[in-house]
């Protein structure tokens, strides 16, 4: 024992005095409390961790801090069951395998109506979400069609795409790139693409940056129009969107990616 005390750097007399000393009142209280904690723990079948044990003690009128319960359970090795929940996702592999990112396999467009991109974003109006679907020409960044609705459905994206098709009438073989949302992957929308001989390109799973130009547009829209503005009605929001997209973004706004000219001017320059 003398060697052990020397190794611990304590005096033998101090060690024996400590060994004969009675346990503190705090220690006795901890042991009493731990006994009740263990009863609750085993009553729950070992399912309760410290938060639930603490709640039971509170309901019994036992005044104790949550940290104290955590410490006593940790020291006693009482740990509630922690189960990792896994959710089955039927068809997930098939969904990920569906479609491919054609944009990564072709050269950059050299003119308009070779590649279009589309996406949907959220806009809040009087505490309720509205959904904005847009179609953009990848080459010129011009917004060709847009649609606003209270529901995010295939009808929303079909409306935006239909407007763009009537406006531009692209030749067969156009590439249209989107994310993997059901409003684009659904049967009705796919039928619309096939009718117009449009090739559908989609983001790689988990790669939202594959559609960076649409994301950039939504960022500009929210920063320059939505943020800080108050729209009284859906009509006001529609009018604001129309003015921003059709009169400012497409016609006036200087785009750094286009050499600081507007999409309309960029298209005119490329066709002359």
C-alpha cells in the first residue's frame, strides 16, 4: 500500500484517513436517487434514457436537475435503447436510375432553342405558399415561360412549358433539363415532351447544382423583387412577376454571364 500511495503521490496517513471517512450526505442522496432511477429504468424495459427518466421523477414530485440524472445514469451504466430507424423507400433505386444528365454529355449550345432548363420555386403570399414554374433558354438566360399556382403539380409545369413552346416553336431534338421532381417526371409531362420530340435531361441524384442557371435566376428574383416586398393579393404578385420577368429581367437587366447585356439583346446579337 505504501508503494501505491507513493505512486499516486499521496501520503499513507492521508489515504487511511480518507478510507475511514464516512460518505458525504450528498453521496447518500445520490445513492437513494440512483435507486429510484434504476427502478424507473428497468420498469421501462431499458427503453428510457435520461430525458424520460427525468420527466418521471418530476411527475413524482422529486426535485432534481436533468444534468444530475444524466450523470448518475452515466456513472451507473444505465443507457436507454437507441435504435436507428431506417425507412424503406420502394423504387428508390429505380427512381435514381431513371433519366440521365444529357447536358454533361453534349457541347455547350451555340444558339437559342437548343437547350432549355426548367424548375419550380416557392413564394409566400399572406402566409401561404405559391409555386412558380419557369422555363429558361440555357444559351441566352431568357425566361421563355412561367406559371404560378397554389399547388405544385404537373399542370403547373405543363402550363409554363406550353407557353414557352407556343412562343418559340423549337425544332425537334431540343434538350429540356430539370430536376427529378414528379411534376417533371410524371406521365402527363413526359407525354408533352414526347409530343414535341424534346429530349429530357435531369439532375444527377443529390446534385442541384446541375441546374445552376435556374437556381441563379430564382436567387435574383427573390433578392430583387420578393424580399422586402408586400403583395396584398395573388393578382398583385402575378403583376409584379410579369413586370419583373417580361420587362426587366429579359429586356433590361445586365447579366454578367452575357457580357453585361440583357437576354433579349444577347439573342439579337447572336442572330445578326
